């Protein structure tokens, strides 16, 4: 029952993201609205982490399964993808390296800031 309640909270926040998308028609995916709303609620402690933690862990554990429909969709359109396979591969490799680099830099910055705050206290 606890997990169902937590999923309900996540779905409600996702729905609020849908409403925000209707109100603020920016070129931002609806899922980003929901993630930003969830981040805001967790950061301000309006929503305690314990209210969604177990459902979040569950979703992370099953994440590989969630990619299966996308992979099947790619296989369904293999004929169309063959024509652009080389540029698509190059773009995928380059953007993966770019995202990993940026993620590493952000993580290093957060760790430095956290250590600095701990040293100051």
C-alpha cells in the first residue's frame, strides 16, 4: 500500500507538470516540468524524501526494462535507420562523451562545494 501511495504522489506531480505545460507553453518536454516540480518540492522540504523514496528506488531498479519498447521501436524502423547509421553513431558517441564530461564537472563542483561547507562548519 505504501508503494502505491508513493506512485500516486509521483503521478500527481507528473500531472501537475502536464498542467504547467498547458499554462506555460515553453519548448520544454512535459517530463522536465514534472521533474523540476519534484526537485522543487524535495529541495524545499514541502515533500519529504521518504514520501517517494521507495517508489523512486523501484523505478531505478527496473529502468533497463523501461528501455525495451524504445529498442523495439528502433528495430521496427531499421530500414530507415540504415541510411543514416554512420552520422547517427558519430552523434551518439560525441554527445555521450559530452554528457559524461559535463556530468563529471558538475559532480566535482558539487563535491567541492559540499567539502568546503563541511570545512567551514
